[in-house]
């Protein structure tokens, strides 16, 4: 039952955000501002609007796959790790991970990436039922990134971990910090890059073990028509203080995803499966990742007007179409 709770919470959040998005979406009956129509756009005011809906979807897909994109997003990521311990129990981690960019100057952005995990941790020594459920440790990454990047998009900044776990078994009990970096490129249909950090503990519960951990996530995405894409984004971790043979978790795998809309709300949905070529004793040999990210791209007045006109045209076509038998 407790393993269903993260998925239930995820569904509630999805429905709430979808309702909020539709309530705040522009109404189909809104009239464009006559003054805005009469005023010609200067070169500085002309937005870089892709030529078609397909091109806009492709651009949104690349932004959604960019960890330091100048776009607010709200991913809900559920990770199920199968086969934990001698009784093959299942661990479940629902990551609530909002991404919020801040414009520091004309040349620099600060991208804030926060992960709050909700964890079901089974008691691996028991065949069923028993375990712990609650919040895990809060992870936060801050990336300073150029507002106008070149062919290689990059960012750097601190990675922080705070002991917010509601049970000893769900967290490390330490405050940790270290450097983080991200770099990627977007040639053609591809988005290719990597994100890495290493954190060390410097405060927290004295009786808990010190922390020295490394994380590397490389990502390779190939974008196709109608918002579909194939992806691989495994998370490699290393606990440098673990015993020999239990240091590294090395997953491999991938899946598919799609950029689409729920009403007026753009979303990024994906599913991936991973097998662990190497993993610590007693942990999971394979897992599944399901993610739904709500996307909030920036729109200029001209882009909003164009989308409204497209919506009105679509409604007119639907009204003029003959009724279906």
C-alpha cells in the first residue's frame, strides 16, 4: 500500500497543476490589443518565432532536455528500484524537482534545481510489509550560466544536501556541499551533455558517517517528429567511503519520451528502464523511471497573439467541419 502513495501524490499534483494551467490559460474569446496591432515591431522587438508548430515543439523539446535552460519547469519523477535485498523488495522514490531560472544580469542567469524526494524504503531483512516512508534529504544545485551561450552551453555552481529526512533510514543526517558543473551541445536533432558534482559533509549529526559522494548523469537525446524522442540519461554514483566492491552504481539503459500538451499546458512525458552493471551489495539490480514535467516557456506578446490566432482558426475549422456519423 505504501508503495502506491508516491504515485497517488504524483497524480494529485498533476491534476492540480493541470487545472491551474487551464484556469490561467488565455481565453479563446480574448481580443488582441488594437494599439499593439497598429504599432509596427522594430528589429529589437521582433521575436524569434519558429515557422511552424513542429518547429516550436522541437525547440521546446531541446529546452526541456537542457538542465540550464532559461525556462521554468516542474518535473515529477518516480523511480522504482526492483529486487532490493534477499527478499527482492521494491524501493520507490518520488522526486519533486522544480527548476527556476533567475536573471542576475544581462549576461548571467542563475538556474536553481531542487530535488525533494518522497521515499518508500523497504526493510530488506523482512520478506514483506515492513519499511519506512517519508521525506528524504533535500538536494539543491545552483548553476551560474551565460544568458547567451554559444555552441557549448555550460554552467557551474554549488551542490548542497540538507538533512530533511523524516527517518534515519531515509537520509544521511549530514549537511553536505561541493562543486557542480554541467555542459551540453544541441547539434541538429541531438541534445548531448553531462552533469556532475561531488559533495562532502561538514555538519550534521555527529554519530552519522561522514559523506563523500560523486554523481554523474550523462544524457543523450534524439528528437523526432511530433515531439517524440529517444533518450538515455542514467545516473552514475560513487560512495568513496564505502568498502571495496560497494563504491560504484553503474546503470545503463534508456527509453522514450514526448513533448505534448494537456489543454494549453506543455508537458514532457518519458519512461526509461535501467539495468545496473555494477551496484553495492543488497541494492537494486534494475529499475524504472517515469517522469512528467510541466513546462512554462517564455512567450512574447507576438507569440501569444500568434498562438491565440492559431487556436481561433482551429476552433473555426472544427465548427465548419461536417458532423461525424
